[in-house]
C-alpha cells in the first residue's frame, strides 16, 4: 500500500495544529507537502525496515567517528522552508546548523532542511511520489540526496541545480563534499 494523500485545500493546519495531530495519533506517520496535502504513510515490511535501519547505522557510525553533525531516523519530521513537513528515511545535518536552532525548535519538528537525505523505496512505494519528494528536498536546500530503489537496482543522486544522476547497480556511493569520507556499500542493501 502506498501512502494515502488527502487534499485538504480548504483546511489549513497551522504548524502547531499539524504537530498536535501527529502527537495525538502516534500510531500513524504523517507528512505534509508544500501544497498542504496531508500524507498518511503506511508502515514498511521487514525487509525494508531492516535495510532502513542499516542505512541509519552506517550513517550514524560515520557521524560518530567524524563528529560533524547529527543523524536522524525516519521518525523525525522536518519543517522545510517551503512549508512542507517531511520525514526522510535517513537524514543528516551539519553540527553548526542544527546547534543554531533553539531547544524548542529541536524538541518539536525542526524548522530546517537536512544537508543530506536518503529515501529507500519499499516494495509498496510509488516511485513518482518519491521523486517528487526528492525534488521538494532539493528545492528546500538539501545539498545531497539519494533515492535508493532496490526493486530496479538503481540509485538516483540529487544535487542542487543539477540533473538527477541515475546509477544502475552501483556497489558504492560517496558522500562527496557534503559527508566527507562517507561511503555506503550498496551490496549490503541488494
């Protein structure tokens, strides 16, 4: 089952109302597009959940070794500058950017675009919806994004102001200058 999108063009949630909706329905995962559409995300299966956890572990280990920033799981909702509220499968933010937020901003949905995001396509995810989400991240200021598509054994690399780079069966991805020294061995996620 793909995410359920509700068009609420006549209903406008304030940021606080959206936050309360999420808090009052903790068994559901919500996102909100920049156009105000409410998306109810279904849970993932075991294989996707395991792959997602491994991605977060790899990113987290690199971050602990470098101490350059903060790593986030798919449970984190980010309030993007374009008004969207999004939850990437894994995200990372440079230390100085995240530390500049107030404690209140860090406690709720941080009003910041991550520097780096990963979306891992599960068997039920709609590819075009994920691509739209990746474009939204780039428009919001994300510096590097990976859309990993195990079903088609492809990776789409998103960079600001550049065309999407499509890779077939890559064995490794580089964090480039956004995540210096980070590389992801994709053979573990096949």
